[in-house]
C-alpha cells in the first residue's frame, strides 16, 4: 500500500537557520539528513518515536556546520553513511552517483545531481514505488530562494550560478508539483535564505512564488542571485574540508572543565581566548579585561566561528544559571574542539582573587549620542538606520579600526548582543570611552523620538 505522505520530522536549528530531517522508514528505522555535529535533536526525535537511525545522508559538503554523520555512527554502531561520490569523503561511506537508487526498505532514496550551491551537491528524492513523495533539496532549492553560490571560490561563482540554473530547470522543476520540498537552509542562514517562518514547501508552490525561479533566462537568474549575496562567517571557508576529511567521531556529551582562576590566567598568557558568554548587562557590569563578549544564545556558534580562530584554546566565562553543555555543543557543531574549560566560580572568583575588572557603559535607544557605530549586517542597515551612523559590519570590524573615531563612541546593533561583542573587540584594541545600546536599535530610536530612519546607503 502506497503512503499518502512521507513521515518526515524537521529538526530546526534556529541559530544556524538550518533544518535537518528524520525520515521514519516505517519499520523501526530512520534516515537522518543533513544533521550537524550537535546530534541531540536527531537522537531525541528518534528515541521519542522508538526509531533507530540506520542511515545518515548529507546533501553536500557543508560550509556552515560540521556534519554529524560520524557521531551518529558512533552512537548506533551499524549506521550507513550516504554522500555524493563527488564529495571525495575520506572516511567510510556509500558514495552516491547521479540517478543511483538506495532501497531503504519500503521507501527508496534516489540521488539527483544538482550542482550549483556546491559542485558536488545532491538532492535526494524519497520514492514510494514509482511515486515521488518529496525531495531533500539541501541548498539547491530553498523556500522563496536558492542558496548562495559564492562559497567555493569567487572565480567559480558565475559557473556555479549557471550550473544551479540548469539543476533547477532541468532536474528539480521537472518533479511533480505535489512533491514536498525539504530544504536544509532556511530563514536566518548565512547561505542566503530570505526572511520568513516557512521551512518546507512543494515544487508547485516554489514554481509559482519563488522570485528566482521566475527569472526569464539564465543571465537574469545569475544577476538576481549574485546581486543579493551578503557577507558570511570566516569559518565557512574551512568547514568543507573538515567535512571532507571527516570530523572526529564522538558518541559522548561535551563537558566544560572547571578551571581555577590561576589556570585561566596561565592559559590566557599562553594565548587562549577568553569568551564571556554571559548576557550583555552582566558583561557590562564587570568582565575580565580583554575578554570577548559573545552572549550565549542560538547565534553563539556563528559569531564564535566568525571572530575566533579555531586554533586557539577557549576559556569560557558563564553565570551560574547558564547551560555550559549548550555552549559546548554549539562549539562542537562549528568545529571548536579546543575548549579548555570554564572559569570556576565565574566573575565572583575573579574578583575575590583581587584581579582587574573592566566595566562597560550601557544606554538605550532613546538616549543615543554621536559618534554612533552601527555593526549590523548590510541588509539590516539599508532597511533603516540613524541618519549619521557610521556603519561597519561586526564581522569585518577588525579590518576597519582606522575608520572608527577614538573619541567617546556609542555602539549599536538590533538588540545589544552584537554591539557588546563589537565593544569588547574595540576595548582590547585600545578604545576606552564606549557605550553599548541595549534593549533595542534603530526602530526603537525612531519610535521614541518620532524620528525618520534613513534607508539605503
């Protein structure tokens, strides 16, 4: 008997803006697709449904997270890893070629070469007999858009964009309108998903509503796609090779080792990076001089990967009520395995040792003063900003220090976390009179004073 729909469980990572998936094969087994090294949600979803993950597939070599296929294999023991033959993986797996069919027991999985987002990209069709139930599209087709094509090499962007056009029109758009579309990248992803709450779609809906699919020809498609590409975290440039070679396989939970104050001082002297992951008000009230503020939240991993070398050991400062395990998992999924530990006793222990503490002034959106530095992404700034704000994206701040006034400076973003990160970077670079805007940004400033925001550059 044919199924009316594929039993697919989305596993959304709000921080990275991505979705992994668990496909229930109907016999107590499951297929996991595009799972990051933070495997908790996949294992929990399988456990709650009484499933054993028997297969794990990646649609492409991911640039934004470390693959979790080897960790899933370490847990299950007999899991079969599926990946594109073009990926050249250097660990045991089943290499899939275009058109190849894998019998999953009742359902089957068919590899469909869809290069563009990456050269080796596969979409994975889920079939029930001759019927296509849906397709895991990775980054080849996402809700309302397609994923970016500039993550390999600037000289390959045009060729990959044209390859993606062909993948869409010659492969994916030939599928039935009712075939479900299960993309990896979604809203919030630096792989270029537009804003919106929808994470899945259908071929018919995308055919009718996706602006890029409405491009009248290949040249127009390429122009529209590449015109909208923004910046992306530096760690994207190295994770593809990490995933090709194979990350360490680990079936255990990451643990943060408590570190006495003297050990933290020794590690910092030896080049360790001190990451203060406390909320902005606590960081502002007092922090270790030179510490980098990256508040623990869903986006923590992205900013860690953007701003900190993976070669440096990390020492973390947390509040007592924060979840150290959550931070450790976020470090793991973007390839930061050198976490030396967490400051035992937090800032209370640091103060008790009589060591120096730095503070940071805060203000709100109703009481801003020039000069003002806005560190949001380009698209956010263009959508509305204060008329005289200096704009430098947080990710490129270190490249533009000479452009930033040395006088008293107010730093803002959308809510305060990125502004605090920017202020901590400026503080270590020699700035002293800094204020961080907390609890709001440009829109709150406009509402508070009845002002008009400036749009565009």
